[in-house]
C-alpha cells in the first residue's frame, strides 16, 4: 500500500507540474514553481501576491527554470519535514544561521535528496521574507500540502 501511495503522490505531483505547461526543455518558471508551493501554504491572497512579486522581481532576468525532477525532489524533501524540522531546530538552538548552504546540507543528509542551489534560492526567495530564517516556515507548507493531498487522494479513490 505504501508503494501505491508513493506512486499516486508522484503522479499527482507530475500532473500539477504538467498543468504549468513546461517549455520545450521541460522547465517551468520560478514563478510557476512559487505558485505551486504557495497554493498549499494557506496564505491570504495579499500574502501570496507579495511572495510571487518577490520571485518575479528576483528571477526576471535570471530565469533558469525548474525541472520536474526539481519539483519532485522538493516534495520528497517535504515528505521528510519532521526530521528536517528537527535538524533545523537544532541548528537554530545552537545559534547557527540557517542559510542556503545549511538547508542544502540538511536536505542531503536528512532527506537524502540533493536540491539544486537554484531551487533553494527560489525557496528562500519565496518564504524567507526578512532574510532571517524562521525555523518552521517549511512545516506550514507541508501541513497544508498533506491536508490537500489527502483530499485529492480521497477524491480519486472515491
């Protein structure tokens, strides 16, 4: 059953990615990626708009794109969010800054996923509003994602 659930989740994520109409190289824009992530975060329309504007500004002239594998890797990372959150909390308690290099290291060692530097840069642009890492900004996304995914799964099974 667990294998079935993982495959179903991958297919749903793939469908969501494909709805953003990837270009001929199979890439979506950073703004498309941000839209997919903030859709699960339960933010107000105003807060979503602010986050998307920040991404548009930053990547206007530096649009490297996000691949389907980048997208799936990020959600694999989120599926390990409890362990990731614990690791980041220890960093925070120890007084260490949680920067992009730290997040990349935690993703690789805790979630066993190698997030591209560009993906991490986009994630920080979306969620780190004041350039001071908040320990739990991913947790809210994952909780919202889990609830939404459970609803989608229930709809498909019914």
